[in-house]
C-alpha cells in the first residue's frame, strides 16, 4: 500500500511539474500573440485595404452585422495597390537603403565606442561596477526629446560646439553639422549607446580573466590575447548589442525629424508622412509591413546561426 501511495505521489508531483512548465511556456507565447501577432495581422489587413475618405480612412471594414456574405464581399475589396506603389516609387527604395545604411553605420560606431567602455567596466574593481552601470544608463533618466533638443543646441551653426571651436581658434567659420546625415548619426549613436554597452558588459563580465592572464604568461601580446580570447568569447554580447541598436535605428523617426533635413531619407519619416500628412493608412501600413519583414531577416539569421552553433557543440 505504501508503495502505491508513493507512486501516486510521484505521479501527482510529476503532473504538477509538467503543468507548471507548460504554464511558464504559455505566458510568453500568449504575450507575443496578444501584443505582436494580432497587431501585426491588423497592420497587414490595413496594408491590403484601399484608401478612402472617412473614418477609418480605408476599406473594407468588417462588421459582425454584415454576416458571412458581407464579409466575403469585403474580402473581395482587398488590393495590393499599396505594395505596388512601394515597388514603383523609387523614393521608398531609397528611404529603405538610406535607413539601413545609417542604422548600420550607427551600429558600427556604437560598437567601436561601446566595446572599450564595456570592457573597462567589466575589468573595473567589483565595488565600482554598479556605479558604472548606473552612469551608463543615466541618460535614460531624462526625457528622450529633451536630450535630442540638447543636441540641436549643440550642433547648430551658432550652437555650443561651433562657439567653442571658434573661441579656441580651431576654426574661423562655423561647421555646418545640424540638419545633415552626420547630425542624425550623432543623435542615433548617442541615444542607443547604452543598448550596446549593457549586452557587451554582460558578456565580458562573465569571462574568466585567468584565460587572458594565461595567454600573456605564454608569450601572447595583449592584442593577440584580445583577438583570440576576449573578442570570440564576447561574440554573443556583440551580436545582441548590434541587434538592439540596428533594429530600432532602422525605423527611427524622431531623431531624423529633429536633427535631419528633408534630404535625409529614412523610412520612419516616410511612414509618418503617409500616415499623418497624406492620411494614406494602407500605404503607411504597407511600408511598416515591408520594414518588419526586412528586420526579421537578421533576427532569423542570428537565431539559425545560434541554433547551429549549439547543435554542433552538443
């Protein structure tokens, strides 16, 4: 009898553990479905709708009162005009290319700046690391718009930077930086630098410093030790930081709008113009859908590479 009771207890415990694991898995999936998949499907639906005057500014609009026949008639109104317009209008292609180029360049700059900072934080005495992390994220304590407006004050022709350079005699005339692609790049690098530093710090802080010390003892130069040990072991942090910077930078709207000009093409501004100025919701939704598909490419590539690496390691 006691053996039967023990067996039942183990079985009940295993069932409860399995149920708990399933609930743990259900919660993130439910979150993704509710706040990502469903809104994305709504955007896709709007992207294949047709622009019209009214509220909402597109058709068809599904209503339960229409029934099955009405729903089928509405489905027949779907059109790919918005996607055809994106393909036909060169400005969209230029905006996508420009956005990817600026985002990639900003990602490279944040990596070049953030890696030494993260390495210094990871190698600092342990009692100082918490303070250094706080300082790294300190810009987030102020409003994003205030920080960007501060860069306007700094970068304008009559701004603080040109005033300081002229006062020191380094230049005789103001350097035109504001309302250029360079100003947009500076704003993106400044705004997204913490997103690069934190993943890098997390990867570097977990490394065993004895490996580098052993390499130096065996005759390796500091650069060789960095290239063969520190850099490869921090690659996961590098990739995570690059994705965290590149993905939002591609669709950035506020920084190009405030620090750039009409000549600085970025897809975020094109999307906003379609949505607010032209009130072309299907066109804006199509632009957003294409952008999301483009951004999924590096994410899926990283995920496949990660799975293949772990599979080979096993």
